[in-house]
C-alpha cells in the first residue's frame, strides 16, 4: 500500500513519516520510505547523523536512466525524451516489485536504522529561477506508476508541504493520504484546502493531529476536523531527544498506539488498481495537452495502452 504524509510546513509530517516507517520496519513488514519534500530531512529523522551523507544517488539525478529502464520494450515510448513524468506503463514496460532485484532499488536505496530509503534530491542553486521542485518529483511519480506493491508491503512518502502537492498528479498515486494537522487555525486551513481538492478525485484522506498538549487542543481538532480525525500524537520527549541527537528511552505509549491506528487505517483499505490506472491515464492526458505535447513535439496521448491492466496480473507479461 502507498501512504503519503502531507500537511502545513512545520506540522511534523517528516517526523511522522519517519516514525511510521520505523514502526512498519520494526514489525518486519517490507517498506520503502521516500523523501519527496523540498526540504530533504527524512534521512535525518530516521537517524542518519547530520554530518553523514546519504550515500545513494537521489532519484532526480538519474531520471533519464530510470526512464530507460522503465520503458523497457514498450513500443509506444520511442525514447527517454518522449517519456514524461506522467507516462503510464503499458505492455512491454518494466514493472517493479517493492525492493525487487532491479537497478532502481539496487542503486537508489540505502537502509537507515532498518528502513530502506530513497530520496528525491534537494533543490539546489542550479535550479533557482529555471525549474520547479515538481520536476524533481517526476522520478518518484514514474516509480510509483510502475510499481506493483503486494499485500503487506508499504511505500511511505514524505510529501511537499500543504496543497502544493496538487501541482502534479502525484497525489493520486496513494492508497491513503495522512494529513498532519496541528491544533491551529493555519494548519486547519491547509487541511480544508487539501480535503476539498482530494474530494474532487475521490482520494482517501485521514487526519493525524500532532503536537497536542491537552484537552483544549484535542477539542479544537475535533471541532474543526470532525470525523476525518483518525488519531493524534501528544508532544513527545522521545522525538525531541532524537532531534537533539540523543537516543533516549522509547516512543510514548499513546504515540505508539497512534501509529498502530494509522497502520490499521491503511490495512483496511482495498487496493483499487483500476482507479489507480484510470487516474494515471487521466493526468497523463491532461499534462500532454497542457505542456508535454509541445515540449516533446509528439502526441503523447498515443502512449496510453488501452489494453494494459495494471496490478499483479501485469507482472506476468512485464519484461
């Protein structure tokens, strides 16, 4: 199952992405965490020392090679230049299994405290004024488009802040989106904006209250979020110690129970491959019409394979 953590900047979505990924990994579940935030902090939230480099190339640094691998022998995609971030897989495309024996996982994954992690790559000086961060996220979108994740497998993505996640079709690539909300009016405002956009496309969301310090905070969240509130986290001395570079104690019982509730919310969802593929095609056609046809000089609508059916059955015919 694919899980996204979104929310207002500073709400704690990176921290919760890390805690949830570690919770899954500690249970023995196959999991891949992906840092898809413009501020690349997930590795450090997982426990990488601030003075250490991640050690594996970011996905955005090898987008061309990733395209070459994923397009395989798909006759509808003539070259890497004709493959854009929304290009859906078709017959002949290479599909991925989570942590499979392939060059993408082999090259881009590094384990941190037992959690396999891939990073998008930071927004650097060379990008200023000439690119948006969503161009870097294209490799993540391609990865998720070509991934066939099975039962009991998880991808956890720390996304960009706020409703900025809607700047691409990436927000439709998830089985569950957790919106991290602080008990403040600004954070609730971001929740409402995200909720309304998600509702247009039937994207399931659940709210995780964060930094709750007492009953007033909880009542505020219940009043403004209502039934979308799945669980909440209290202020954590364990997390603060980790942020200060101290490994002390263990996560509070209440917060551990919140992680269990989030996993239950994910596990009770039904995988809907048909809707997943329909959204992929819809957003590809939108992007083709809006910019990609002109950028590539081709009619990218022809990349859609009407006879391709995504999911486990497609693995049997993938190269």
